[in-house]
C-alpha cells in the first residue's frame, strides 16, 4: 500500500513538473552570463568553403549550402550540425565576424538545443554599442509580444576567438508553438517587399514579395491573398469589423507602437519588410511577429535629427495608414505609446545600458582587431553622446546616434508631439501616483479643480508643483497652513486651482510634504 502511495506521489510530481515545463530555449535566453560557443570543423580549409557557398548562393539567388560541423555551447557538445554564413549588408562585416546560422537538425533528425532546432548568430553590424537590438527585444519580450529573444555569446572557430555575437531566436515551429495557440497554419515572412499592396487574385503574383515558411508542399497562399484583398478594398465603413476578423490587432498595434516609439525604421511600419504573419488555424486570424530590430534607436539611412523627430503618426504602410484613419485604432495606438513612454526614459534605461555595457565590453575588447568594425574607444562614446555620421555611398547618409542622448531627445520629441495633438493619454506616463493619498476633483476638468489631503498628510509643510508633459513647471505654490483637508466631491473644502488658460492635455501634480512626495495625474479637457 505504501509503495502504491509513493508511486502516486511521484506521478503527481511528474505531472506538476510537466505543467510548468519551460518553453524551448528558456535556459539559453534567460541566462545572465555571456555564453561561449565553439564551432569546429575537420576540414583545414573550412573558412574558404563557408565563404564560397555563401558567395555562390548570392550570385545565383540560391539557398546557401551548409557545412557539417560540431557545436559546443558552454562546453556541451552537439555534433553534426549545419553551419552556414548568412546576411546581406551584415555579411560585409570585416574579417571572419560574419553572421552565422546554426541548423541543429540539418544532418541528424531530432537534434535540438534546449528544444530549438536552429539559432542565428548576429554580428552587431552598424551598432558600435552592440546593444540596440538586445534592448528592444528585451522590452518586447517583457511586454509579452511576439518577437525573438536575444542573448550574447563569444564565438570561436576551432578554438580561435572570432568575436562577440548576439544569439537570436528564429521564428519557426518552436517559436509559433510558444506564442500562439496552434502550429500548423501558414507562416509568411514579409520579405523582400511585403508591402501588403494588392497585385491580383493569382497567388503566384505574390511569390516575389513574400516567403512561405511552412506548409510548402501544400503551397496554399489563399489566406494571404484574401487578407491583402481586404486591406486594399474594404471601404472604411466596414474596415474595422473586417480587420478584427482577419487579424489579432491588439498585439500588432503594440508592436507598431514599440517600433515607432523606439524609432526602428527598418520594419513594415516604415519599410515594407522584416515581419512575419502567422495564420492561426484555431482562431482563424493572422498574428503579427516582429523581426530584425537591429536598427532601433534611430540608426538608419537618415540624419540623426530626422530620426529623433519621426512623427508618431508616420505610417508608410497601407495597413497602418488605414488603421490611423480609424478613431478606435488610433486611440489604442496612441495610448500604447503613452504606456510605453514609461520605459523610454533615461532613469529607467541608463541603469540597464550601463549593466549591459559592463558585461559585454571585455568580450568586445578581446576581439581580433581585424574582426572589429569600430575602434574599442567608440563603444562607450556611442553609448553616451557621440554620434557617427557615415556615408556608405554617393548621396547616402547613415547616422548612428549616441544611445543615451537619443533616448533623451526622442522622449522629449514624443512628449512635445503628444502635447500638440488633440489627444489625452489615458494610460502610461507613470508618475508613481499616490491616488489614495491626494484628492483632485473634478478630474478631468476644464482647468478649474480642487486638491485636498483626506487626512492632513504633511499639511503643515506642503509645497505644490504642477508640470506639463515636457517636464516644464507651470504652477508652484506653498499654501500657508498647509494643504486643506477635503473629500471627493468637494465636501470639507480644499485648495482651488485655476489652470483654465492651459491647453487640453495631461499634467502632473506633485505635492512635497514632510513625509515624502505625493503625485497625481490630472487631465484638462474643455
């Protein structure tokens, strides 16, 4: 009897462990340390072969042939994996620090790395800070959005150190099963030119512009053609209902807001590529997945001043243009911007940046000079205020703004644009509100309102300040006798404030007392 009880207990424990099983790659991507990857080959001329396969494929528009190698992650061996060089502009990185794709099950079926069948190793091209994409992907992962995860690795060939890479999760079967309800629907990549513009009813007309990454044998593009048809041809009166049927719009809007706020101009919302669409067969809706966020924080073929001033309402894609024309989608999008602004703040991001810098700088310094695109001293300079102004070709400019400087300027420009719009944020722009400790009524108001303390908190030593969304102080007062008591609705009095000459917007009330700072968001709406 006792033996049966033990077996039952073990069975329950096993079921419990299974219920809380990790997603593929959780240990790899959630680790706080830099991984060590060593890729080994038996062929003495392996590098010449890798280069030949990549250049041959590029010349004839073919898939790059892989080479068999062994893959060591932090000393643990996975043998007989597929290795190939990849990339377009990133392939031009100096020396041997070329981007790499590792296919774990290329030669032996079933081989995986923590449940992953493939990973990308990206070489941080055109980012002397080596952290733009990492910061952006970590933010999106924190928000639960469908985007790859990212971590760092020191990569070697046959024990010879090449350089610091980012390990990037691939959007494939494991990724889809982690983020969505089922695997089995069509997975399309919006590359090379996934504009979502209508061509015609013939699926083959879309082959040059999109890539089908699943169900290739069936090769049924009808769902994508129908989706594009609706985007282009449904009139505005029926657009909202149709799009809600076709697309899971909320996470798509969240990704749109994040990429615009952090100024990633190399994705669908400004350039027609770098995204995936997955057709979930259970919900019968498309899901939006972000891809390639390496140019985040204003690094692009534009001047620095232009990127930091990119309008929140800038929408080059037809889908986003039509969504901005719909008041419901526009409000949701702008409220998401307000919510995410809490993160685009140097008080939040600088400690994260400094921590990453301290971790990865030694690995960058250890790279062979021939594999470095930027001198070592530029690492900290470009993290702070130094910007790089490159000219990769005639009449071409590519600016890489100083990271911390860009965050400050971008936040100020976004706040200024929000203040200029006929729009009031109802979420975000966190000011650590003490909603139970300070009364404001009415709120929203026409600019005339009453503030009070419900229980004389710090009443004898109160100093009142009110700021606009740009952080400018617009009101200051130290009431004699302190802040009066009151109750919501006006009972018991309070201190009357008149800001009726101020424009409609969000403002922030700060009350400094002997016991600390009390804060509350106030809204003027006439």
